């Protein structure tokens, strides 16, 4: 394993410094946009924390944890940032994913390059023993190195999410039982490499192409001046960053859903894709969460979610009655929230 790590790191160094990955040849890391810094703040549904790690090198001895506020997550999603990109640039998608019930962690890399610290997921996993299922992923070279980590830790990792990234032959995943997804933009500067990477991914891996999306807009980073900044080697996008992010987040959440156990009775009754579930979540975050009593009610609801679901499963008549009552209550909630 040690020899494999050395060989793998050497290959990626060659790719980096010989021009194979044109995206990582800037002198300094790209800074986060204002929207990214806003997403670094805790709110009614997500708690954001900077976690320091004493044993990591100074200057890169921390990671950012986005934790659902009212749900005890059982699934964790680790994000490896793109090369020479401030990790905070991925706060908006991390925040949105955490709000749906997943512990989401953005890892700070040495020199903002995953090649220098590809095993940092070890610490994340050990810090959260309550997480039962881990999925790892990342953007660009961060995604490539998430494949490297997953390949060597199939006992801990269940899935891989690639954002404009692909595995090298050394880190191929087609010989593993891992689940994977590849999400990329049609305007990415290196589409051939992304498509060629399909041969190294597990059979059946879904490829999600975002029409009009590019490489840069997988994160909220820029040159500090131009909001329409496009990094070297990429193409201008035909859609807004917000629209591209919306599709990235949806595709990622759809993938993560397969690992999730239902703990929300409303989701159990209505279905995860029912728009009315969104109404209930909005009511939770904008009304109930604003009071101490409401917070306690939310905690009680999720703490007993599995118990409620189990009882409903064994009592079909009660289940139907509760579902009908819920369906009648939601329009009332919508009416009250309109004022």
C-alpha cells in the first residue's frame, strides 16, 4: 500500500507540473467569493464549525464541518477541494447538502493541493464514529484524489462523487464494489478526459452532464475582481453559477439518497420527492426553529422518527389516517406562512 501511494502521488505530480491538469498552474490559491463566505455562517438548519487538527501541518491544520442542526446524521460526505482553490469556495454546496441531513466536511489541503495530503479523510472519519456510511468526493484534482482514497479504503467508503473530475488508471474504481457518480459541465475545458475516465469507474456509474456548465463554476472562487472569472484552461459557461450549482447539488443529493435511512415520518408518508416535504421543512426552519419550544419539538420529532415509522408500518389503518391528516394540514401551514 505504501508503494502504491508513492507511485500514485508521483503520477499526479507529473500530471500537475507537466501541464496535464492545466487548472492547477496558478501561483496562488483562488479566493472564495462573498457568497461562499456567507455560506460559512451557521443558520437555522445547519451548524458550521472550523475544526482544528493538532497533528496536521500549521497553516492547513483544520477542516470545515457542516452539520444538520436537528438531525443526527448517519451519512457523511467528505469534499476534497480543487487544486489551488480555497476550501471555503465549496461552502455553498456543502451547506445545502448538510441542510438535507448529511454531515458534510470540506478538507483543507496542504498548499491547497490534494496531492500533498490525500489521506486526510482518515482524521475526518475517526472524528465522527457515529457516522455509519461515508461518501467521499471532490472537484477537479480533489475528485481524482478522492478516488485514490476510496480505492485504498473500500472498508470505510461506500461511494464517490466526482465534480468535473475523473480517476487515473492507478486509482481506477471499476474493480471495486463502490458506487460512483460523475457530474460535469458541457463547457468544461477538458471534456475528453472526463469521458475517458468512464472506463475506470464502476459499471453503471451515472454521468450527469450540466448543459452550459463549466469547470470553474463547481465552486464559488474568483480572482477577486471579476464575478464571471474563468480559470485558465476552462471555457466560459452558458448558464449562471447559481443555476449550475443548483444542478450540481440536486445530482449529488440524488446520489446520496441511496445511502440514507428514512428517519423522518413525513418523508416516509409522502415520499422524499414530494414537494410538500419541502413546505414542511420550510415551516420547520422559518417558524418552529425560531423558538425554544419549537427547537425542542423538532429534536423530539427526529429523535423518535424511526420509532414512529415502525409503529405506522405495523398499523396500516393508523398510517392511512395520519397521512390524510398530514395532507390536510399542509395547506393550512402554507396559508399561515404566506402572512
